[in-house]
């Protein structure tokens, strides 16, 4: 049984009346193969059928928020190829505004994903068209960022594009939620623009050398002026650190089939919550359930639930 299901329903309903969510970043075609065991270096293993599904961290986050009923725009790029068409159709189907999604003369970004029967995965990304989402491309759509209720960022496009988006949001007073993934070194200037930082325990350790979420989050807040740090802990749930207080968010039980994109569905829910003015802890509790629903299905965006489906899932738990 989930804690206070009625509150989760209230939070879910609130998402549909929030300000616009703007996501700047990546869109990938996910080339996925299921295997009984992930291969070790030099090993060849037999896999199941190849599936091509819509993905990319930013595209996933946008689709998740839109399926929950939020007004969402994605700034990014795809190629003029079949994979790009698949991504655009999937985003439109989810309810995402793709008028700022450029079509460029570079192949659409791809992610090659191996999913083990245990639901663990390994992912290799080829940036493709995502490499074209630099400061110039992002700058063409500054008004979309400045008029949003929240900006969502991660690290699958060039750093100058990320910084351009973050600066634009900060100048306009738009809160910035940043997922430090895929893990890499980032400039202090970017972190100083961030209002809500979303990391897992390994990313947190890379930033502050501390695997413990509460002291690590407090150190980040002190160092960069970040208002809140959300540390995701996989099957252990998540932790929110803000203003010296710690909220522990319990995981939602589910039958895990494929964990691909679950973290993105969690962040998409947080973005929708921030745009709707929902308390971050309440948004995180709903995000836990949304990610659990996603884990029970195949793929990333293909496994994301609508507001109606998530509502029914809440009632069943």
C-alpha cells in the first residue's frame, strides 16, 4: 500500500494545471536487445529481437511530463531520417510541442541498449543530431525557455547549448532542474544556475566525494547555492535535501521488467510538479510511482503511463 494515495492523486491532478515545462536536450532512437546475461569484454552472447524505440534522456523527460498532463515543449534536434520521424511521431503522440525540435542534416542520435533478464542494462550513446544542439540552436528559442515554469537539463548535448539554456532561464527567473547525467565534469557556472539538482549516489560522490545523500546534498547547496538536491537510490527510493532538512521518499513496489528510462520518468514528473507549484517532496512521491510503473514495461517512452494509467496504478497499490 502506498502512503496517502489520495495525496498522490491530488498531486497528479495538479500537474495538468501548471505552467509550461521546457526541456532542452537530447532525442535518441533506442536500439534495444534483450540478453540472458550482459557480455563481459571479448564475449559474444545471443540476444533476442532488435527493437527500435523512442528515447534520449531529454525526450524521455518531456514525454513523461506530457503524458501526465503537463504542457511541455522540447528544444533539440533529430536527423532527416526514419529514426527522426519515429521520434517526432512518438513525442507528438505523448503530447509534446515539437515546434522547437530542429531537423538537421546529421543522423538522428542513437542509443544501443542491452537489457539483461534481471532488468539491468548497459547503454552506449552516439550523439548524432544531438551534437547540433549548441548555443546557436538553443538561442533561437530563448523565448520558449524564458516563458516556461521550469527548465529541464541533462548532459547529452554540447555544453555551450546547456549553458545557453541555463543562463537564459536564470536571467528570466525560471527555475532550473538539472540531471547530472551522463556523469562528466561540469563548469561551476552551470551548477550556480541550478535550483534543483538530480543525481544518483555515484554522481553525488563524483561531485563532492560523499556517497551519503544528506551530507553530500548539504555540501552541494553550500558550495553552489543550489536550493534542493534530489538523490535517487534505485530500489532504495530517493532523498531530498533542502534548507538543512531531509525528506526520504520510499520506493514504490513493482514487478521490474526493464529499468531503461525509469530515471527520466522520475525527472519528468519532478519537472511537471515544479511547473505546477507542487511541493518537491510531494512531486517526488508521485515520481516514485511513475518510475515504478515505467519499470514494469518494455523500453523508455513506450513504458510511460498516462495520467489515467498512473491513477489506476496508484489505486492498485
